[in-house]
């Protein structure tokens, strides 16, 4: 039987996928991927995210300034973001906090994050959040600020298991990438066993977060660097990994993730 699959987080607009895009979208169609949230990260990639959404019904566009891009944002970035959010159904993201990246400017990251969070609340949109090594601060900000009524997704959640409950109470969904099947990600896998059933989502983060070789059904290479990259159609493999991890039949997992995705992103 064929399953209806949902990818809560990818970057289909990424330059590394551009030369493969036609074949990628054929595979996405064949694999039964109903929707994928395509996350913009900076002013430069928002036009491509919008173009993909207009071309492919599977694409739910998301627009945001990623913490790695805050330093390059222009004086007009807020106006530009509003413009893209005005174009049709969308989410806000990828936004967040990152203390892991070298030379991060945390005050600037926080300012951009909070402004975008408030904008999402004002527009009643769901939010995609990236967080690395800044979990305590994220929790503080989410407690202090207005929060999206529909909720928000913590993509590739790698925070402590103890924080899942308090974050879920604030409206968090948690999405798991195939990358967490690598041996060294045992702590992250264990944490996902604590995620409430109605808050679980699945993602590829393609072209990043490649899954282990034996699970990689769609090997793909970056033409520029010759390095392997993750294919968006690998989401089916991520579902199989998560079904095994949670010891749940694939069909019931797929139904649950569909409900969660549709509730958060208001698609059907
Ligand atoms: Zn991402």
C-alpha cells in the first residue's frame, strides 16, 4: 500500500539540489510525498522558495531569517519578509538561536528571532525553529514572548529529553531527521521516545543531514563539491527508521504524522 508522507523541514531551494531538481520532483511524486515545508533562510533564497511553491503543489513555503544569516541581513529585510508572507499560504522559518556556530552574535540572533516570532503571532502562522546549544535561552524567550496559536516545530530536536514536556506545553512539535539514525545520535533517538504522540513530525532537512548509507534510498551528489547530499524523497526512509525506533506499525505512524502536520501547518 502507498503511504501519504509529509516532510516537516527541507531546503528544496538549495543550490546543491538545483541541477537535480527535475528528477528530485519526479521521485517526490512517485514516493507519495503530499507536502513538504520548504524553508527559506535569507533574503536571497526567498524568491526561489516562492517560485517552487508556485510550481509544485507539494511545497508549503516558509520564509525566515536563519540565525546563521542574521549578520548579512539588509536594512530592508523586514519589509521583504512581509512581502513574501503576503503571497499566499506560508509558515515563518527557519528562524532560531545558535550558539554552536563560531563567532555567533547572540544579541543579533535574539533580536531577529523575537521580531520574527512576534510577526508570526500577528499573522497567525506556524513557525519552524532551529536551535543549537541555546535551549535554556530559547525556553526563556518562548515563555516571555507571545507564542503562535497553531504551535511551532523544533526541527531536528537535539535538546535534552527533560525539556520536551515544558516545550510541548508551550506549543512545540518535534521533528526527527534520518540523520539521527547514525550510531553517535543515541541520546537524540532516546529523547524522541518521550515526545507526546500528537507532537511528532518527520523531516529530511535535505540536502543536509544525510541518513546512514544502508537507509539512503536516493543517493545524490553535489555537482560542485562531489560530496553526497540528502535527497528529499528519502523521507520515506526516515518514516521506516522512526517506525522501528518507536516500535510502531508504519501505517499508524504515517496517519499520526499526517494529523500532526495538518494541525500545525493547516494543510489538508
Ligand atoms: Zn534547515
